[in-house]
C-alpha cells in the first residue's frame, strides 16, 4: 500500500483528452467539495473524477497501480485538484488511508463513488470456483460497504450535500450469461444501495447507476472483435462511453438530485428495452 504521493512533475498522458473533453459542465456544482473515486486510474472511474474536477471539485483517486494513478492525477491537474492512494479496494487499511488522505489534503469528504469492480470468472454460475465467487463479492459488494463506513467515520455527512454513488451494472438487473457471478454481485450492490439509502438518510444520499456495455478495457471481452454485432441490440445505435456514465454520476452526486436517494439509474442506450444484455 502506498502513501499519498504528489505528482506535480509527472507529464499528462497523451492518449487521454483533457478535462474539458469529458462533457459539458453545467456549472461548478462541486466547488468546495471533495470526492473519493475508487477504481479511477482509467475508464469509468477516471471519467467520473474528470467530471467532478471539471465542475470545481477535488478528488482522491484510488486503484491498485501507482503508476497509472500518477498519470491520472497529472491529467486531473495535479495535487491542487487531485491526489492518489494506491491499494486494494477490499483492504480496510487502504480504505482508511484514502479517507484520511482526503481529510489531510483537502479538509473534508463530501462524495464517494464506488467504481471498483472485478469479473474474474466466466461461464455457468453453478460451476464457478468458490474462491473466485468469494473474491468477486468481496470486491464488488463488501468493499463498497467498507468504503462507505470508512468515509462516514472520516466525516462524510458532516456537511450538506453528502452523497454516495455506486457503479452497478445492467448485469445485476437480469440474467447475463456468461458473467452471471459478476451480475449476482452487482444485483447485491443494487440492493445494498437501497438499504444504505434508508440507513444513512437524511445526512447522506445513496444512489447507483447500472451501465450496459461501456467501451473500456474492463468490458472489452463483451464487444471486442464483434462490436457491430453487439450494437445491433442497442436502440441508440452505439455502446456507452465512460463520459456517459460520468454525466449520470455527476447528476446523482450533485444537489440537482437532492430529493433522490436509493435509486439505481439504468444507462444502457435502450438495451433493456430489447430484452437482451449483450
């Protein structure tokens, strides 16, 4: 596990667009607010961090790889806007270090985005290895709960506007071969979202998003080499982009959604209307 590191001398990576490319910023909804985004070295997590920063927020980004996180922080504008803590999402010590870093660097915690997820096993759920099932639920469900508790203990909810957003999946809404174990874990996360919303109200709102296939390295097995075939099931004619998810997360995390809690918003280009997953 790494301590917080300043990366002011790291050059931004060249193959990812600047913060201004993430999408239209309706204002500075997160000015003065501090968020923690897990699994944020690339893909959806990084896009969420970009969106929060583009609207005035400051963030702590986490993931396992320190080098990728250094690049992410540089892209986000350096330590004035973002810092990182590297570690395993389901490691309680790592969770505690990240929330303490947020307090030390930025003085508060207002937002938590649980984005970390794994899908280490594919195939029929009945024959899935027990250790892979346990690890999937530990990271996709248990870690999310742990992050909420550590953030709460470190002050999430002390200030108005506190919010948690969990990144679930349409795989948690209906059977989704061949990633049934992943889907089951995301179904549990959707349930957990509602339960936490009840338990943490009124100080902390808890919502989720359930994306369909988004074009990230994590989801590549679901579309790579057959994207044109997969897209046929999407009424809007394309797969998702990380910025699509980031925009929805930013809404749910903002005061624009101040009377919304316990909801999981489907972001799927119309896929679920077709009765299919992929």
